[in-house]
C-alpha cells in the first residue's frame, strides 16, 4: 500500500494524530535483514498528521514508496491530498543524496504514546526492539545549514 488514506472529511470518522517518522539506514548490512548488533544511522525525519487508524506498517510502506520512488511519478500526484508533502520530502531526501531504502534499513514511527520500530525485510516489515546502536540526528535547520554551507548556524 503506497497511498495512506488521509480522508479527513467529517463523515470519515478519522481522528488525526501527529506521527514522527524517522528513517535509518543500516551501516553494517545492505540487502540483508536487520540484526540487533547492526548500527543504524538516522538519515531523515518528518512529521505527519495522519488518521489514528493508520498503522506503523502502512506508514513504513508509504516511506519505502516515497523514498525509493521516482520524483517524476511523485510529481504527477502533487495535487492530491498529501501529494505535495510527499513530493517535497522525497526531493529533500534526494538533495541530501540519500541512497534508496533497502532490506535491513529501519523506520521508527512515534505517536503521542509510543514508538514502533520496523525493519525492512525482503517481503515487508518486521517489528523489532529499539536498536541500541544508533547514530545520526533528526532533520533540523542546523543539519541543512551544515550540508549546504559546511557550517552550523548556531
């Protein structure tokens, strides 16, 4: 499922909740399943307001599609609800020169009450314990300044 149902009409019965989505690349293994001894590094993060019924696995499928999809394809759906956000976060991901997501990479989906960790597998997503070997930082203005100009604004 690449499209997240974002129907927010009053009749949809959907309550929107903030979700923090963090993408981690596996530094120890590419194309092999994640293992707890692997180090993962955060490469991008985003906040989305989504219906409460959307599962972490659905969000992971969306992330895989957006961060691996062609910008031209994402550009076609920019006028749809959420399409512009998808296009812009995918464009930032590519401008940061991030590689495509693959088996072994990890996603964290945080709601107001909990975080679900998922590892990308050859056939979908597997829930995992919080990785203990993490590096990287969430996307921030300082990260962007560092990448664009080689210095921090702080």
